[in-house]
């Protein structure tokens, strides 16, 4: 069985898993863990779009 | 002769060193990191952090399995290129998952698939995330984290 994800979907899934682990391990209270996990996810996704636009600008 | 401010600073440093070395070495502080490395998330589960353990396990195992399904490559112990050595270090972090994968001879890597490279990175990062999880389990065991 082979899984073929697009680059965007692979990056999105990566962001979800990494954010969950960062949130749980880097903060102490449940509320802070959720907030930090969401913050990391937003940063990952923001980074994906930023990198995408930078590559588009380099290409054009 | 050191001035009073410097003496006070030295005393504070000595106190901090004493505090760092007086962390209790309990059975749990040895077992939890070992179990956490072998089975991702289990170090939290044995300390009754159920939700955290389940979420860590789900995230790390999913990432590793998805990496394998994408035909990612699992690094073997090697003394070659520095990136290959670091890849091996990352992979080993997944503990039991890495051992099973090697035993079953999975993770050969397929150059034919464009996503295989993503898979290789997924597997390495799953191992690295498990290293963070191991450190967290240890901090819980010594009482540094609730």
C-alpha cells in the first residue's frame, strides 16, 4: 500500500502532529497547552503560505 | 577579595547547583523515559497522564506509519555521510517503532515515488518528537512538571 499526498497535504498533516507534541510538552496547564498547540499550528501553516509565495516570487 | 554583591551571586549559584543535583532519582524517573522511548506516549500513560499520553502516542505513531506508507526510507546504523548518520539518530528516537520496522525489513524507500522523500522526513521527525516526549516524561517523573 502506498500513500501519495500532495506537498500541501503532507505539510498540513506534519503541522498537526508536530503542534500536538509541542503543545503538550512545552506548556504545563491544559489551557496553555491548547493555546500553544494552536499557536504552533498557525505558525506552521503561515510559514507554508509564506514559503509558497516566496517561491512564486522567485519563479516570476 | 570579592565584593558582597559577587559573594551573594556565588552563593546563589552554589544554591542553584545544589538544587539541580538534589533532584530525586526515583524508580519512575528511570522507567518512565525508557518506556516512553520504547513505546511513544507510554511514559505519560504509566504516570496516569492519560490524555497527554494518548495524544502523543497517536501523533508520533501516525507520523511514523504515514512515513512508511509514503515509502519513506529508514536509515540503518552507518558511518558514512553526516546526513545519513543524523537520519539514523532521528529514526532511532522512535524506539520500538524503529525496532519493529527494522525487524520486518520495512522502510526500504522507493525512488519511484515523489512522496517517498516526504515519508523519510516524517519518519525522522516522528523519532525527534519522541525524544521531546521522553524528556517530558522524565520531567513529570521528577516532579518538575505537573
